[in-house]
């Protein structure tokens, strides 16, 4: 027997085959896995495809940046447009029929060709805007258009990756639009940025709940919710740490929202929601620990922060194990 073989699993498979619980084909497949003769490389292939798409998109950007004068803007715009059309036409030909439930991609390359096409769409619009100033001072609407395209693509072709791109692009559109109100790409109005992050985050969380309730792409729930919680909790943490006059109210709101998220995450079995909520609460509580010592040098708040951090880590591990056991 080979040294890397699991003898207990092999013998169990033999017993199940002898009692006709497993068919001959099933037993042969499971035995190959137990003998380490059949190993899945799906994850490695997906990682390589993802890196390949990012490298290809980056290479297009570098090529355009270095040779745009020699090639010419019209030729570059046309070439990128043709690449977009080729990618998306291939996706359209291979895509299964639309359904509100989860749809399996026809092959492992499907999501990555779609991703390449969508990234090139953004590159095409950005290049056209830079060269021909189609939108002029309203150029941030370019991000709105890209976000909407990504969102439609995510629903049509059932892509969590495209949905994640759509949500982050829409968030970037709001942030840049607010920053430009002051006439530059500086920090802008911090309170306005914070309010928009909280509002947009709450909207994404609501979309996650409605996706499940209305059974409209319910498997998109975690993408909506995780992105929304980053924005929502991040905005509340920003208020607790940066607002000098109302930080107590921000901290109270943060703790209430984080507590509600932790409770719901445990009920739903979503460990990542729990982690985001408890980490946000911990960061907010640091303001409470350090505030009494802000004008003095003391090691007490650092000690308390370390002890609280250890407690948070222990709670994260315990909750993760409890959720897995359910």
C-alpha cells in the first residue's frame, strides 16, 4: 500500500462497495481519490486564469500608455473595442439561458473571459474620455456607466465577480463625485463621504436581504452583504474615530449596528459577517480606551487594547467553530 494512501478510507470504500451502497464506478472514483491518484486542480486553474486576465488587462494599459502617439487614438479605441466585442460575443454564444436561480458556467474559462471583456469595457470608456473628453467636467459619470454595465452583466451571466466589480465601481463613483464638489480630488467633505458610505452600504445590505426574500439571484446575498457591511461599518467607524464633537453618538450607533450584525450572522451561519462586525466594534472601542489618556503618556490603554484584541480573536475562533458545527 502506498505511503500517502489513507487505509481507513480505502477499506470503508471496499465495505460500501460490497454492500452495494456504492456502484462500481463510484467506488473506483473514490478509491482513486483515497489513493491520491486523483487530485483536483480547479482552484489552481482558476487562480492562474484570474492572474492571466489581470496581466492581460494591465498589458493593454501599458501598451496604450507607451505607444499611443505612434498608434493613434482612433486606432487604439477601435482595437480595444474589437477586443471587447470578441470577448462579450464569445460569452453570449457560450452562456446558458437566463434564470433567477444559480446558473453553472459552461466551462471554467467563462467567468474569466467575461471578466476580461468587462475590464476592457472600462478601459475603452476611460481612454475615449481622456482622448476626446466626451463628458467633460462630468467625467465621474463614466464610473456610473461602467458600474451599471457591470451590474447588468452580473445578473445576465450570473457572475459574482462582475457583481463585486459593479458594487465597488458604484461606490467609487459616489466617492469621487463628492470629492469633486470641492473642485479637486482631495478628501472632500468627510461628513458627506461618511454619510454616502453608510447610505450606500445600507442599500447593499437591503439588496442582499431582498435577493433572498424575492428569490432573485439569492446566491448574490453574500456579495451584496459583504460589500455593504464594509461601507456601512467603515462609515460608522470613521465617525467614531474622526468626529471630535459627536464621536460618542457614532460609537453608540456602531456598537448597536455591529451587535445586530453579529446576532444575524450567527443565525444565518455567516462567519465573515461576524468577523467584520466584531472587528469594527473593536476598532471603535479603541477610541473609548484611548480618549481618557489622550493628553498623557500611559501604557494602560495599550494594555487594555491588547487584552481586548485577544478576547476578540478568541471570540472569532469560537464563533467560527460553532457556525461550522451547526
